[in-house]
C-alpha cells in the first residue's frame, strides 16, 4: 500500500469523506453488515451497563443476549435505518439515489464507536461484574486513584462515541452531497419526530409529568 492509497479503516477517523467515497465507489457492501453486527454488539454491552442488567441476569445470559442482538438487530437495524435515513436525506435536498450507499455511510461512520471496547474492557477489569449492577461495594471501597482511572475511561468512552457521530455526519454528508451539519440532521430528525409524537401522545393522555419523563427515558 502506497502512502497516498486509501484505506477506509484508517481514513474513516480523520478523512471520513475520503474513506466513504472509496467504499461506495468500489463496493458499498464492503464489511457493511459485519460492522453493523459489531457495533450493535458493543452497544448492547454499553446498554447492559447503563441499565444495570446484571441485577437480573448473569454474565453468560447477557453474552447470549448481546450476540443475538448483534446478529439479528444489527443487519435489520441497518436496513431499516438506511431506508429512513435515505428518505430523510432526500427530503433535505440530498442527491443520493442508492440506499446501499447510505447504509455504507451509516455502517462505516459508526466504525470509531468500536473502540469503546477498549475503555469498556478496562472498566470491566477494574470493576468486574459490578459494571452491570446497581450495587457496587467493590467500587465504593476503591481508592481515589482507581476512581480517577474509571472517570478517565468513562470520558474516553464518551470521546469515541462523539467521534462516531462526527464521522457518521461527514460520511452521510458525502454520499448525499451536502455538509456534515446536514448529515448530522439526517441522523437526529427521525428520532426527534418519534420523540415528538410520544411527547404529544403523553401530554394528551392523563399521565403525570413524572410518568411522562420516565416513559420517554425508557423508550430512549
């Protein structure tokens, strides 16, 4: 590989437009579903930690759940999200007529999120199964240094997450032929529409504001 050659694995980090241009011009389906499966697996781990799933499940059960979610919801989610994003992008003035290119942008744009496995793995090494439980006696008795390391790993996790949004915005902007800001809007507008419908429905019902907030958080 020459210094000027394109590598989507390398360029997606700092030159996402170049990376996705290479992918869609050569083979839009290149690693598309593999990346969708991998990112869904990592998101399942993250959600299990955020939701303290360990309070009601053991680790083997969670691993089975993550695997099922990855292989079933990963490709299915990419297909559905690709169709919705393609429709939204065209409504915003995008010029991409091929939904496969949109799916490629979504899959490759999220690739940096896979590196959250590094801080997640380190957090598990420090916290053990408490990473997935509400009760954290081991963590509560840990020293200041350990707590600072955990905070640093959490920040690193957030950095990779935000970075994946940036790369996705640029990748979508490239395939649609518009700015990264509009590429960001293409991703968030469908979710905002769904949230708006839910909020309107809750407000129109007899639920209290507290119940409405809890319902919305559970949906998210």
